[in-house]
C-alpha cells in the first residue's frame, strides 16, 4: 500500500538493495508495480 500511495503522490524513485531481505524487496516492488502505468526509476544497490 505504501508504494502505491507514494506513486499516487508523484514519487518516481524507488531505492532498494539485495541486502534488504535477500531480494525480497525487489519482489515486493515488482508486485506493487504490476498493472500500473507509472514506471518509476528503480535502483538496486549491491556490494562489490
């Protein structure tokens, strides 16, 4: 619900990282974006 509300308010940047749940956060973002016309920037951090 929070991601959808943020998009409704005009947020266009979602920042996540694999360390936030070992990929779970990316799955949550994908489910929230499914069926929406908006395509915000999605950034996933990783370590090197």
